[in-house]
C-alpha cells in the first residue's frame, strides 16, 4: 500500500464533507483504491473506529482487509524508536501520553516499514511546540505525510454528481 489513512481522515469525512449519506462516492472510491492496493490503514486504526456505534464503525467492520497488521517485526522496532524519541522530547506529558496510547505511532511505524505515506488531518506545529502531532513525528522519522485534500488531489479523485435525466 502506498497510503495509510489516519483515523481522523475517516471520522472527519463521515462527520462533515463526505458524509456517507451525501457522498457515497467517496467511500466507494476508498474501496476501489484498496482493491488496487493503493490505500488502507492499520489494525490499530480499525480498532479505534470499530469502537464507535455508528455507520462508520459498521463500514469498518465490513472491511477488515482494509486494515493491515501492525505487529510485524519491522513495525515493532520502528514503533519502539518512535516511543523512545517521543519520551525523550520536551512534549507536554498529557499530549505525549495521549499520542502514545492511540494508533498514531503505529501508523507512522507501519508507514515507515512499508514505504507508505501517512494521510492525516493534523497539521504540523513549529519545532518548539510541546504538543505531539503526527506530521511532526513523521518528519522526525523520515515518513512522508500529507493532508486528506493533498492526497485526494494527488490521486485525482473525482466525486461526480449523478445525472438524473
């Protein structure tokens, strides 16, 4: 897979601009990209999303293959490096602990291990910020990272309105 999606990309899409009831084309497009082995995510993201009690959790439960394992040896080693790097940095303890308790370090580690790009809604913060953000950690570990909209443009995604003649 070339691109791994962060949980916030699914959640924001469902809650706002690509609601499943108003833009089913987005969700069909994700299915097609997965079928071409271009897009996916990691099991830890699936776990977070399945915990909801909504249409997104149902969508995720129906697509277990979209979420690849993150328990392989290479990913584990990179995850350990990320944890060590975050623990050594001067981050706010609450932000640090929340980051480490979630899927974020796992998606970064898996992306690095397979040469994928992380897709997230998070934006980088200045280097002296004390809050942990996915794009900053990606940069620190040499993992490409882009926003959802950069990703959609790069893949030339099009969600065209149906014609009803």
